[in-house]
């Protein structure tokens, strides 16, 4: 498994597999669309400044997909702080033969995160709660907390969560050190992103989109947004709970 930079893929595109080259080009076109600006301003900045890293994983329903994703996340965690302040890992999955609605893709997403967690060899960070229904919870791997963002081909209404292939982006929690409710920059950025989001989707922002740590906020609800305003009643990330059960028994 390899991590790629924008600069490398821009220069060596002809050496890439066809589906790799196609989905990367689609991603670039989405972020560089001047007529319909993509809402995530830090993501656009990260792309233009070559702060992002990219990876490619097979069909998410295949057994090796979680192993490949865990390998990428581990490699990424070791270099992320050297990539720039707008760091993110963008992972494209080979979903050319996948079919399903938004709910089915949501199952793929949570199944992957649970399986990746089972492959984690490092302890859960002491400062991050293990209960997803705690406002301070965040998905962690190899000792690093990440905000996860999922986009799918099945999303039709919420365009900001629509992409031609199954996609998951992981943003290290430290990226948000200056982008939060406590900073003027964070407040201004959130307002700008929210305005762009409503314009991009053509519908109100999902009610789950709130600040990390806010008492009525749950990060897991933001990872995978439905096409409507609904959210699951319970977080599907159950591996941590099961692990603690096995330790205590």
C-alpha cells in the first residue's frame, strides 16, 4: 500500500491504474470547480497546497479492504504532521461493481471502521473517551484521533456527500486545533463553510453538524450523513465496547 501526493499523481498519472486515475481526476475536478465551490475550505486549501495524501483500496466488501485501509492509516499517521496544516488522508475504494442505497453504503462504512479498529495494535488514547455517545469521542487508530468523512455514489440530495466512488477521508484531530468554537478564525471559517454547504447542497445543513466537544454533539453522526435529516439512534461502532467486555471477562 502506498500514499500518494497530488504533485506525484499530476506528474505520473499515466502510470496509474485506470480507475485510480479516473477517480483522482474526478476528485480534483470537484475541488477545483470555480462555478460551484466545494464547501470544505480547508480541504480545498489542502489539495492546492499538496497537504493531502491519497490511497487506493479494493472493494470495501472484500476481506482485504480493512487490512489495506489499516495499513494506509498506520503509514499516514507516521507522516501526517509533516504534510501541512490542512492534512487529510483521502482513500478511494474500488466500488465499480458495488450497488446499493445510502443505507447500504453506511453499513459498508461502519463495517470497515470496526474491522480496522480490530486490527489496531496500539491502545486507545487515554484522553479520548471509548463511548461514541460522549461528545469528546473520536475514531482513533494507532494512537491518533481522526475525524472521518464518507461520500458515496448513492447520495443524490446531499451533493457534498456524493462522489462517483466510495470515499473516506480521515482528518487528524490536531488539524482542528485552530478551527474550533473557541477561536475567531474557527467561528468565521465555520460560517463560511456553512454558507457554501447550503448553497452546494441546495438544502439546509444536516442537524448533526455541530462543534466537537459541544454537549449535544456526537462526532460519529457527522462521519456518515444521510440524504435527509435523519441519524441512526445508536452508533454502529461497537468494537471498542466488545473489546472492553472481553478484557473484563
